């Protein structure tokens, strides 16, 4: 089966004049054209080798089993010389090379002499070996150009004419007529073979062009399918994230409603008790209860604010306030336990026109990822600065880092390095950032000591301010522990 496929491929290369390509970059490459020409020569040479061995085999049968003549040893010797040449040609073909490829007329001359001697020692112009001239012309038309084929016809005509002139019956009119007829037939066969070969090569080139166009369209279709599939996956990921956030919002609203009412009643009772006469100890304890109730109410209010439907309205916001809002939400997550969060804010940063809810969501996801990557006792640092007309917010952790192979896929949906992760956090961050003009998110630093994600935001108001790459004063340096 493999030999059959190889033979089919060789025929395709011979017909088309080039080897099938598998990528668009190779369709028009000059180097590919050179390789196609070499492949064509090898394919034609493979056909030539097969025809030569067939002719030699038939010649041995003809000399030794059909026409046993007195010149049998000489004919066998001539055929053996041809077999040696065919063996050398076969070895070169197996090595991927064409024997005497730069001198095709030398091959034609050797064939003309070889066929002439076979005919001379096998009965002259009546020898069956004279049909080898036609096989030689056919092979030459397949392998070479029309000029080489017609030159080969001229050499064969001289060979047959010499054969005819060497005959003792040359003066006989029939012999001259046979010479003329043979030359006419070889000339017609040369024209027909050349025309047929040119037709096949032209059809092959056209077939190759259509095949290349089909491959280009196939690659384009595959790219479009891949692109649409990726867009569909991203849309599904966003829908999943939105559904989860909506469910969380309903849960938070229900908790706030169910817990808020009893808390309001308890708070009212505490206030009534505070109005009565009581000793200092009781009044102090009631004040502690009231403080804790306010803390619970504040937590519920933050929970409801976070779970409310996000808006897409742009507004002038203080980046530090947005970072603090994300931290206020992150402090309720268990993954924060035993980890330090240090905030270093540059002073006098201008306000930036952003979608507040989206930026809070982005920074919250980055902070939670940093918490997951940081071991207990580790530190997460959040810094702000103004660089080249953009406000930069960096979240730095001292976790395990990200391997080079994973860095290329971190923003893809459903890709995660965590055992229980959904793979939507960074994807949602990238999707939300892409919706905001003049905003970017980058993995700016990866090392064995940790990872740094940076969010860049900008607007006309920010771009008019000078750079603040280092904090003039540390506005906040809070250490959060749980």
C-alpha cells in the first residue's frame, strides 16, 4: 500500500510539476519552486528507470528465448552494458538524484547509439529493437523540454539513417522508403509526445493552482472556525461568570434583607437600653454591642453594593478609592487568612475616567489570585504610580510564579493552574479591560520570587499630569492580617 501511495504521489508530482504543499507560506516561495522542479525530475526519472528495466527485460527475452541468432552473445553483451547503466541510474535515483541531469543530450546520444547497435546486430532495420526509438522519445518528452525532445529526435534519425546506410540492401527502393517512413513516424511521434506532455504539464499546473487555492480556502475556513469557536467559548465564559455573579447578588440581597431587619430591631433595643439609667459597666457593654451591630450592617451594605448590577457608565474616579473598595471586599474571603497585604500609594494621582464597577471587579480578581498564589505568612503588595501618561496599579505577590508555557494561556477562558479554579478570573479581567479604552492589563514580571500583574488606565486628565514613578509620600501602608 505504501509503494502504491508513493507511486501515486510520484505521478501527481510528474503531472503537476510540483509537490503538494501544506501551508500557504510555501505556495509562492522561490525555494519551493526549486524543490518542485527537483521533485519533478526525480518523479520523471523513476518512470524512466522502470521503462528502461522493462525494455532490458524484454530485450533479454527476445534475444534468448524468441529469436536465437548467431549474434546472441554480442546482443547479450550490449544489453548487459545497458543494464549496468540502468543499475547506476537506479542507484542515483534511490539517493534522490538524477544521473547526468545536467547533460540530457548525452543520455539521448547514448540511447541512440545503444539502440542502433542492438538493431545492427539483430537484423538491421527490420529488428524489433527499432521500436526502442519511440520509447526513448516518449521518456525524453516526459522528462525534458520540447527542444531537448526534438534534439533527441534528430539524434535518433541520424542513428537510424546510419543503420539503414550500413545495410547491404540500401540501394533497394523499399529500404529507402522504410527509412523515410521511419523518420516520418518518429517525427510525428515526437510532436505527439511533446504536445501530450505539454498538455499534461499544463493541466497539472492548473490542477496544482486549484489545489493550492483549495488549501488556502481550507486554511482560511479553519482559521475562521477556530476564531468563531474561541469567540463562542469566551461568550459562554462571560455568561457563566455573569450568571454566577447574578446568583451571588440574589443571595446577598436575600441575606441582607433577612439579617438586616433583625439587626435593626436589635439596634433599636440597644439604643432604648442606653437611654435608661445604668452603671458604667452595662453602658460600656451596650456600646460594644452597638459597635458590633454597626460593623455587621456595614458588612452587609458592602456585600449588597458589590452584588448590585454593574453599570457601564464612565466617571471620574480616584484609583486609590477603587483599590480600597476591592480590598474591603477581599478581606471577607477565607483565602486571605495569615497573609499580609501592604498598600503603597503614590501621592497626588489625578482622577481617571473609568467604569468604576468594572475596575473594582478587575482589581478584586487580581488580588484574590495573588492570595491564592501566596502561602501563609506571605506578603501581597499593591502599588500605584503615574508613568508616561498612564496610572499603573501593580499587584505583587511572593508566590510560586507562572511557568513560561503557562504565561501564554493565562488569559484564555477555563485555563487555570489551581486545583479548584474555574479559569475565569483573568479571562474576565482581560475581557473587561478590552471594553475600556486606554486601559490594559499585563503580566509585567515573573520570577522565582513571585509575580506582578499591572493594570494601566489613562484619559485626557491623566495624560496632562507629570509622571509620579515613586511615591512622594506613602499615603497608606496598611498591614492586613487575619
